[in-house]
């Protein structure tokens, strides 16, 4: 029995692939849309790949055709994309749109965008509910654009019932920015020492793509205008991430804990490092959708590590993960072993860098 018709924008990305599989398994007839068409992706039986650039509204409208019961947008940013979806709302039964936890700010206006400033690290409740204050909507950066997207879609109400999923740190297969590589490569390189700022206690809530896909599946069956956090059942500390990854790869480094921020540039500053915990409240998703995670960070880690080892091979990490390299270039070198050795030897520390997310 067919559940309905689904149209997925951004289907070949990390989130889209998992969501297409979940929807197809749940009985949806899925059209998987992407710029490249996804002809080389091993889609589940019955999934129809579609080549379309979502920035071309006329092409998107043509690809959508007579419409769909569900539209999933994995790559929507800003008010323009919200307006685009609303212009097509007469052909869409309901929507699920991926947003981000970066929209949150504390009561002093501090957010992930300000954490590089002196005293700019956000101090949020643990866990963060969906009612927490948001950064202002606008075109300035990733977070403000996501808020603008949310505001316009939620204001539409019944015109286009939309579930917005505020995703944590996304992980799982096909990641272009795998944070786990920070520890995987160090293990493969047999680095004898691992330095962790903030005593290794930083927590930045992850969400596996399979759990995001489960939230999509559940929201598709219960249309409505709502915002929900999207996270794994547990947010590990940096020290837990480091230890679990090292164990899988037979690595046993000396752990050096720094009581405070990174002591020097490129030293102890992991892709999860943050001065204060960032943990999402999943109560609303459990209550409104009956959400139960299908995996957890620890359970999914072996698959992640195996994939990263295979993708890295004997190549330079920047060649194997060019998007990751570009993302973190503005902060410094993820694998600056010389800087670590200088600091360990008591050399003059360099200026600290901001945490990365």
C-alpha cells in the first residue's frame, strides 16, 4: 500500500540519502531531486531520480509537476527559499524542512556566531528547548538565514504545514565535513599525545542521519506547522568521542586535559570544542511525533570510522575531504602537530583560536 508521493530536494546529500531510504521503506513513492540527478546513487527500488537546480524556480516547478503529498527540503536557506516553497504550496500537501540548532542564542544575545569574540560563547540552558530565544532573522549569515526561513514558513500556517527540524551536529555516511576525522587521522598517524581544551568536557549535540530520517518519516505521517529539535539520544563529551575513536583504531595516546580554552592556535581545539555545553531537548519530538532514535552516536561510530578510513586511504586529508578542509581553513590547521609539539615543549603559546562548529 502506498503511503503517498514524496519529493526530496537535496536527495544526494548526506541527509537526503538517508531520508529517501526511510521514506521509501515506509511506502512513499519518492522522487529524489538533486542538481546532478543522482543517477549513480544506488537508490531503493521504485525511487525516481530527478535532475533539477532548486535555485531555478521554473525548473523546480516543472520537476514538481502536478505536485506531491510531501516535500522534504534538505538544503533550504533563507527567506528566498521559503518564498519559493510557498509559491508552490498549492501543489504540496505538507513539508519537512531541515533547519539548524545554530539559530539559538542565550539571554545576552550570544550564539555560535559570536563565540569567537571575547566573552561571546553562548550560555544556554541544558537541554535547550525549542522555545529558547533565536538570533534575529536576516540575510547576514547561516543562522540568521535559517531563522528567516523558519519565520516565513511558520507564518504560512495551513497554507503549507511545515515541520522544521533544528538539527544538531550532523554525522553519518557521506559527510562532507566529518568532525570524527579529527580523531581518526590522529589515530592512524599514531600521535602519542591528544590535547583537549575545556578538560575534554565540551558537549555539542550530534544527530545521526538515520535519526534525522526517522524524524522526517514521522513528521511526514503527522503534518503540522511546528519546530522540533533533532538530536541523538545522548550528547557525548569530547573526551568520550576521543576515547571511543581511539579504542576502535587500537590507538592509546596520552590524554592532556587543558583547564580552559585552547592554549595556543591549533592546540586542543577540536570540531566539538566549546566553552559551554550545547545539548538539545528532545522532549517535544518524542511527545508530538512519538520519536525514538534508531541509533546513537556510540552505536554508529564503528561504521563512521570504517568509512573515513576507507575514504582517506593513503591520500592527503585535504584531497580526500576538500569541503572539510575549506570549512576549517579559516580557523587554522586541524592537524598542526608542530604547534602541539611546541606547546607541549613549553614554547611560547600563540593566540588562541575560536571553537569550531
